[in-house]
C-alpha cells in the first residue's frame, strides 16, 4: 500500500487492540521512516536506544516519555525529539496513538 501523494488522517489510520500495542509502517527507506502506533492504556515500550534521531508526534491521548532518565508528558498535538544514542521508553497514560518519524 502506498501513501505517496495522498492525504492521510493519522487518527483514523490505525486502530486500538485491547492490552496491546499495534504498529503500522507508512514508509521506510534508508534515510527515514514513518510508523504509526496505537497503545492500549498502560502499555509500554521498555527503554532502549536507537542509532538515529526520532520524533514522536502525539496523535491522540497522553503518554509518558522517558529520555535519559527524565520524564516528559506528551499530549495530542505535541511532539518531542528523542536524540540518537540516548535511552528512551514510553508508557501510555491513556489510550494513545502516535506517529514515529525516524530522521
């Protein structure tokens, strides 16, 4: 499925699944990627690091983002940069949808 030259509504492009994290790759190439995620309340991604910078855009709900031991609350419409090489993790404070851009 290609999304090139199409309008994409991020909220409507992925659905929640009970007690799960759902992901959907929109684009992935050698320079960058865009992946959508839908977290059920309380679901989390354990701290890890990545070799590239990543930007999280909150599409719906609220999440706690941990970057290098500091916690940040991200709400719908907000973004945060997770610098490459720094440990980061996420915990959904409510049902939560996000777009993850690796740049």
